[in-house]
C-alpha cells in the first residue's frame, strides 16, 4: 500500500490540445521554462505519419500521425539541454513505489497510461488506447493528484486505479513507464532548438526509405485505400476506413489537429527566428490541415453510407494524394532552414 502521509507539489495545471505536448509544456513550466504547446510540438518534431497494416489496434491496421510516445518529451528536453530520466517497471508495486518516492522528493512525474480505465474520463471517451500521458503531482486524502492536459482541471485517481491504467493491457502496454526532469541548464538556445526540430521533422517526413512512413506513407495509404472495397468487401472496407477516421480525429495521434498546431509553431518560429517566409508555410500547413479535415468528413459519410455518387474510396484516396503533394512542398522548403539566414 502507498504511504499514508499527504504530499502536494505546487504545480500549475494548463490544458492543451494534445497530451504529450501538454505534459511536456507543463513540466517545463514547473521548472520556469515557459514554452507554448506549439513550440513544444515543433521543437519535439511531433509531426509524423505511419501506416503499418501488419500492426493491429482493435484488430485493424495502425495509422499514426505522431512519433512513438515519449519522443516529443525526450527531444524537447534534449534540445534545450535538460537532463531527464525515463523508467519502466516489470513490477506494478515497484512502479508505484518509485512514483511515491518522486512525489516525496517534490518531483512532478509524467506517466504513460491506458485510457480505457481512467475513471475521470466520461464513459463515451474511454477506449483501448495505451499511449496517453498524464502528470502525477501529489497525494491527498487517499487519492493521487493528476494533471491530465486534455482535462480542464486537475483530477484524482485512487492507488488501485492509477496502478491499473499504468499497467493497461493491449497494443503498446505502458508497463509502468514514467519520466521526469532531473535538472535544467543555466542557459539554452531556443533558436537552435527550433531549427533542430524543423530539420528532424523534415527528414522524417521526406527521407525515411521505408514507404510506410512520412510522405511516402501517405501515398502508400492512398494506394491501398483504393483497393479496400474490392479486396475486403463493403463491410470490412468500411471498418478499415473507420479506423482511419478514428486515428485521424479521435485517438491522440493528431491528424488534422497536429497540422494546425504545427502551423501555429511555424508562425511563432517566424517571429523568434526573424524569418518571415515561415509565415507563408504556416498558411500552407493550415491548408493541409483543412484538407485532412475534408478527407475525414468525406470518409465519415462513406463509412455511414451517406455519401453521394462522387464520394467514394477513390475520391477519398485522391485527397490523400493531394495532401502528400502539399506537405512534400512544405517540408522540402523547411529542410533547408539555417540559422545563418
């Protein structure tokens, strides 16, 4: 059982659009480094795309619009010169003991958890997704104090409930993963961190040779989507399309929404780096996000059998091809960014 003594860290909870961005921003803010969610997302190279039909989530292929959980946090802190610690535990008791020890030391701690058993989530929002991020910042009255960036205010979890979500079963189980900041530098180079983040994003979106990732991955999904009705039949094809919509708009992988956050990042970066041309690319990225939303709307109508004659798997796939062309142009310009400009 957990220690009986209450421990409360003076921690400021700020909501955000995406959990790992928010956790990273809030932890940095605790250490008096105030970065907006878009800056965290951009410096952390949070834009990504992958289509992996051989990995299943709820028996359907995984589509992701972000890097692996934890990478945004790691990249941002590394690029700012922060020292961090990340651990996972085979034993749930050891994981909870380690968390309690951090709280006793006054360290707010990020945890990777499953969504399905989060008791403060409305039941309609609970699903089997094991890549959600929260911050635990204290214990009070037999409950753990939780900063979940997608919630408006801090929440509470019991010892057993927190242990359960830290050891959720299924695809990519969290295995008690937790992470925290150990120390910060006296000074950091924000401009250099921004440029490193942009270059890494451009590299990932343009130059991974495997055709499942980045721009190549978007085109690969488009080609496969055209074949779904003939290959799988109407019912299974509809399930595959529904999975694409779910990963794009509902699960924390951030499709269109991530494009809008990245557009905001480019706008902030334009001012910090004094590069006005980044504002043009911000507008173009917003337009790409709009196209992702248009794809989601059309795909939703097809999924619900409400599409007109012009809304088909073929036309939805055409939107993906257009998105790939737009984003390729954006990242080819971005990859040339240099502080010497």
